[in-house]
C-alpha cells in the first residue's frame, strides 16, 4: 500500500478504517471503541507491539495496555510476531507507517535491527516509545523500563549468590543472544559477579528463543555437560519453568537451584515443590499500562522531551531520567512463602 501524500494522515487513516474488516492488514485488531472517531481526529491511534504474542509475559502486558485504552479512549492496534522474530517486527512497523498511526509502543527484539524502521516512522511524523526492551535512543522519544538494567542484573546475581552460598558454578538461559534488554542485564550480572563473588563462575549462556521446551532442553544439556553446576539463572519468562522442569526430570531438585525472571502463575507449582527457589519480576500488566499511558501522553503533547516527571493514571507520578527512560519500579522477589499473594 503506497504512502499517502495529498491527503492528511488522519484522513487517510479514516479511509482505511471504513473499509471492510477483511481488507485491513492481518493481525492489526482495532479496539472496539470508536474507530470512526479516530479518523475524525478525535482519538489517537496507538500501535502496540510485544516481542512475541504467544509469550505469557506479553499477554499480561497486553492486558495492562487494554486497561489503559479504556481509560484514555484511544484506538489500539495490537500486533507482533508469533515467536521472537526481529524481521517480522520490522515488517509490522512498516505496515503501521503505511497505515499512518499516531504513536507506536514497541518492545524491541533487536536493538539496532529495528532502529531504521522506527527512525523512518519518526520521519513520517509518528511518535515512538519503546517498552520492556529499548532501541537506540535516536529511534524513540521515551523508553518505558521495568526497572533499571543495573537493578535487575544485580538483583539476579545477588539472589543467585545467596542461593549458592557465594560459591560454585552457574549458567544462564536467555531468550536470544540479540535481545537488547537481556544483554544489558547480562552485562550487569557479569559486572556484579566480578565485583563481589570471586568464588562463583559463569560456565555458559544459552538461548531458548523464548520457548519453554527449548529452555528445558538447553538446561538438560547444561546439567549433562557441567556436573558441578549449582544454579540455573533463567532471564526470560518461558525459561524459568523450562529450567525447573529439566532440573526436576534430572532428579536434582534442591541440589541445583533455579531462579529467574518470570510470572508467579507459571512458577507457583515449582516454587511450592522446592524446585525453583526464587522468581524475580515486576507487575507485568503495569508495564503495559504504563507504556500505553506514555504513548498517549507523547501523542497528545502532555509528555515532551526534557520533561522530568510524568503522571500515568493509577500509577501516579513517575520520574523520567535524562535518557528518556520512565522507570516502573524496583524488581520484586517471589518465593514459596509469598507467591500465593499474587494472581498474575
């Protein structure tokens, strides 16, 4: 579909929205509220993209985003790869540029790989925020972050050290080796390791492509190749139950500790059974909620470059740092004693 030239972007979007549903781009599902009003310029159209639609983590992000949609009265386009696929993310961004959306909120799988498409969106007058995982700073206006990368990385390393008595071998299961946010966390994990825990050793880092079954297989391989392994640190949500299942099947529950970043609901049984010791995370729905509020504020002009604070609905006023990062809050440790207090 060619880029509109003569007509205004809002008029072009209106012409698309009144077409039959079957003619819309696949996977771009409008919210049920007021598509016509969006075309008339009365609503912002915000496009929201996770790293992968099938990941429970991002399903919860979407729930929070849709809560914000109801509060703000915007139109929402939600789409993303079925599995982590940087090329598919670029393709979706290009489609959204053609549609002429007002704002994009994107969780970036490949930091540099998506920057070109996002810069193109900005050149066309589309505002861009990232969430969960950032792109290059010149390809977005603001980044909605779960917590600081340093706080997450140090929190993971400190908890692993506590579980291992500050000595022994451990391994990391990540989503992909190109995931920008996880690479930042790993940088801080390794810095904390070098700084504070000389008797601990990181023996390997394996990707699971955001798939539980692959995380289980990679953990099984690690256990076989490293008989002295004391801990698996899984830093994407599908990897935590995958690693736990591998440890359980190997008969090493308790002997090999499991911790990581994941949802309480997906790890409750493993926590209760003593296979997983700690799950570190934040309120995931709140991350999606905050990303939508930031996108709306940016699109409406309520949030501008240089602002140092930002009010995000029920989350209240949050700080914006000099790099344009809006921080949700500190990570929280879930364990078998407190996990039943949480239902996400």
